[in-house]
């Protein structure tokens, strides 16, 4: 408890912001405990932004290639043979489908991770206000969120490796 002097110079005890049912838990500590998951949630949100931008680029590229499939005149691909051109475009589209699949998996896993982190924060406050021991549930949710987030990063790594492997700069050797 903090001490203050009142108008008569006597000491008055001012209660700290504590939860009414538990003398050892105060709101300040509870908010401090929830800051780390909130920062993690912010990072997951930024990651989701990166992933959705990559998906948008994949979709744009696929639409461009599909438009070229319908175009009977070769378009800057140096393939005079229509069959060879079609095979090259089909192969490029298949690569984009694989990339889009892994990005979708990463986006789904990131979203699940964000939901689990949000549940961690909710459980922290619920446990404190209802005087219920939810430490095991909080720990399990946080671990699950980290596992799912790791899966999202693995899917993202696979997508980046596919994109890099299919990268063609200049003429083939």
C-alpha cells in the first residue's frame, strides 16, 4: 500500500490497484504478464501482412500467365513453337499453384496462432478475475500457438524455396 499525507498531516493508506479476491495479484502485474503475448500478436499480424502480399503477387502472376495461354501470338517468351510455349506456361502455372498452396497453409496457420495468442490473453485475465487457476491452460495455449506459428514459418520457407528454385533470370545456359 502506498502512503499519502492528507490535509491534517496524518498518514492515510491508499490501496493499490489489486484484484478484490486475491491479495497477491494486482492489475499492473497482470497487464505486464499480458504484454509479451500482445507483442507476439503484433508480430503475427505483420507476418500475415507479408504472406497476404505474397499471395496477391502469386495470384497476379497466375492471371497474367493464364491470359498468355489464350493469346495465340508469343509474348516475349522467345518460344516460337505454340506447343512449347503452352508447356512452359503450364509448368509456370503449376509452380504458382504449389506456391499459392504453401502460402495459404502459412496464412491459415498464422491466423490460428493469432487466435491462440488472443485466447492466452483472455485466459490470463479470466483466471485473475474469476480466481480460477488457468496456468496449465495458458501454458498449453501458448505452446500450441508457438507450434502452429512454427508450422506457418516452415510453410513460408517451403514457398520461398519453390519461388527461388523456379526463378529464371536471363537466358538459360
